[in-house]
């Protein structure tokens, strides 16, 4: 999944594939495939007929490592050499090599011979591994912080909030200092060899100025460099801003609009259109939001509009909470005078006996003396509230058992948390009546991982997903596919489709690969990824089935990871990495019809097993 085949190669080698239909998403569940897929016995169409096909690296490439993965294929029966050295080529023409590099440009000349006909191809790979900065004073300019302009509209109240961390990398063993405009110099500490760090306390006012670093090396030589970003304090005061970006869907998932606890860091707040907040500065292309006295967040500027100066600061006081039982879910409804940002955090008992959801409402005051609860409610056990000292109201929702999904959004100014309860499932026919979204990874312009045997990841995930859908439908499930042909589907549209279809599961099917710098001999096997605690049991069931049915592939384990397709909360969401494209044995299983059938059978069995276990309380 991590290594991409060049789109240009696809355009040259397979113009028919390049002219795919525009991105489209099925609008409604399809009860059955119009043409049965059946057990898979044929391979996907290759994208190249070259004598020497190189899936990776590109013809001209640069890596920051001393090795590069070389993978591709020649025609079956052909020989292959690299710079005169014979390579190990399989009967299917596959080669995967971990090639050592020297610093600078490396010419990789491949020569192949088949039936007396020779072919050749050259690659140029530049190796730039980090060099130790020894001897003369040097500062790595790109490492100097801040990398982008940081503007404070108001001086933070506490010294901790006023402290700006500064750092750079350079020659180890030296003495370092920094200046901000006319202020300084201030000393820095070498916290690791060649890493220098310091702290600058913002003053009440500061004209925009870069940070200038000075380093004196052990030999007495000196070097200086300035940061790309500037620091400033305007003193103009906080501003009120409103979320004006269109935020699709009800679910808690990260798109380009997410707010983080620091530029480029973890996801914290999933904003809703119309919510108001307090902006106290800027950091590059983000606004700095003061969500509470102790929490600042980075919000993309594209999501917020600054309101006129003098707009009252947001403050939402709520006095009652209403709990309702509706259809397949329960709702916790909080009436507010205005929309404010919020977060939802999920907790799960270690033994799986219960779970909880915590709503944090910013710029809010809870003055609740009345909570109405539905009775009996098979989902919500209890609702309580607390008021934090820093303007954050918390609503704690205790649940009866594990949730099967939740979402939160506004209906007018009422914040509505919906919690889906476990479906009524017959253990004898656990798939009957169930709704599952199956997502074949990538597609269209998004090739996914490079395929050394001339089929990229997108061409391997689709037939497996189609077969999984057929197997599940054969046992009574309603299955929606995010794509049924080779089309481009934007990544955030995939969980939105699952939400629109009220799916209980979102299962995304992929094939794995390794990033630059990792020896392909070190990783192989199937793995399942989850992020929300509610999806762990599904991940375990799928991984157990994959290991059981494909013991020869290898067991890459169950992974907790924050991914676009594991993050959604509206349903149980997991991502399957069927096998590694960078492992010869794994790849050959994916390329064979019998192998893809094994993967499809294992995935379908894992889903069925999960529903059966849920029906029996396991």
C-alpha cells in the first residue's frame, strides 16, 4: 500500500486503463452481482508487455538510504543481470532485490536475454543518506524552527503557554545560541549529538522576526542560519471565528478539515459547520484555536472565517439532557444556545463487558438538573455530566455492552450523539439481513502499491473484494462495494458511503508494501488494522481467519493505527493488508486465482465468524 507505481508508466503502458470513467460511488446497495464472480482462476490484466518491467524504483530516483528495493519482472524463461551480476529470477519472471548503493548517483543497468534476444534498461538512483556533521561548523538550515510564520494575537497567560520551543541540527559538540530580532542571544542545550534545543518566552509585543541561530564548533569555527518562519506578537487580542467549511457526514472521521493538537500532530476535533470558537494566533496555514484554558489546537485556515472584531466570545450554557431510544440506535440530545466545537472519546472495558463515550464541549457550561432517559434502553446505561474549570463541559455516557458505531452532529443547535446497538443476529444464519460495505483499495488513478508482476495493488484488491461480496451475499448479507470497476473513488468518500448505507461494517481490502529503507526480507504476511476500540473484535476475527486459512502467507498481526479507513466511527471500520507485494511468496499468492480465492474465503469467513460470535455473546 505504501509504495506507488508511477502513473506515467500506466499512461504509457496501458492507455486503455488510463481512460477510466470519472470517479463514481454506488448510490444504493446491490442485492446480487449481475454477473457471478465465482471461484477465481484467472489473473488480472497486466499493465505492461515490456521485456524488462521495473515496478520500483522509477527510472530516475533519489533515496536517503544506502539500499534501494529493485523489483519487477522479465518474460518467463528469460535471464537477468544487474551491472553484470546474474539475478535470481523465478519461473514467472519475478525478481525482488535489495540493492546496496554508494553515496551519489548509482547507475543500475539491467540486461535480459530470452531465446537469443537481448534487452537492456538503465535506472539512475541517487543515494543521499545522512552524513555525520563532524569537523567544521554546520547548521542544517531545513531543520531550523519555526518552519512557518507563527503569530500570536494575544500574549498567553502562563509561562508554559508563552514558551516557544526552538531547535536545529548541526555539528555535534558545539555551543549554540539564538536571537529573535533584536532579542538575545539566548543559550541552547545539545539534547542529543548534533541536536540543539532552546526555549523562547514570547514578550507582550514582538514585530515579525526570524530566529537566527549561531553554532560554534569544537574547532572554534562558527556558522549561522535563520529559520524560514518568523515569530510575532501583535497584541490585537483574540478573535471569534466560525466554521464555514462544508463538513460532510455525521461520523467522527478525519478529513482535510480536522483540528489537531499541534501542526501535523494527532486528530482532536472534528468540526461542524456553524460552530464558533476563539482564535488566538496563526501557525503557517493554520489558525491557533484556544479550545479551553489548557488546550490549543491547530485548525486549517480553510475551515474557519474570522468574524468582525467585537463579536462576543462563544459561551454555551445547557441545562438538560434528553436520552431517546429510536430504531436501531439511541440518542443523547443536548440543547445548546449556539454551536460549539466538541470531541467524542470512546472507552472500552478490558473484558468487553461495557463501554463508554465521553463528549467534551468547548466554550461550554453545564448547569444540568434534569436528564430524561428512555426506559428500558438496551444501549445507554447512564448519563452524567461534569464541569471542568477551564470552560469544558463533559457528558459521560455509560453503555450496556460494546457499541456498533456512533456519530455526533448538530440538528439546529442541538448536539445529537447517536449510538448504534448490536443487531439482532441469528447464530445459525449470522449474515442474513446484515449490511456490509466492502472497499477494494485504490482504483482508477490511484494505483496503490507497485506490482512487480505487472499488476498494481488496485488490480489485486478488486477481484478479491468482488468475490468477498459474492460469498457474503450468498449467505444473506446486503453488500455495497465502494467500486466495482477500475474507477477513482476519493478516500474520504468511502466511509461516507458506508454511513449513507447505514452499514454495520466497513472492510477495506489492500495489499501491503514497505517504505524506502526497509529490507523486503524482514516483513511478510497478512495483517488487520483498527483504530476505534469498538472494531477490535472484528479485527481479531478477520486476522484469526486469515491465519487459519493462509498459514503459509505469514502472520503480520493486528495493528492499532490511525488511518483514514480505520478512523470512522459510524460503523465498525477495519483495513486488511492481505499480503506483502514486496515478498515473493506473498505476491505469488495474490497473483494466482487460487490464492485470491483463499484470501476471499478467509475474509468472508472472518466476517461471518464475527457476527456469529456477537450473536452468541462471545
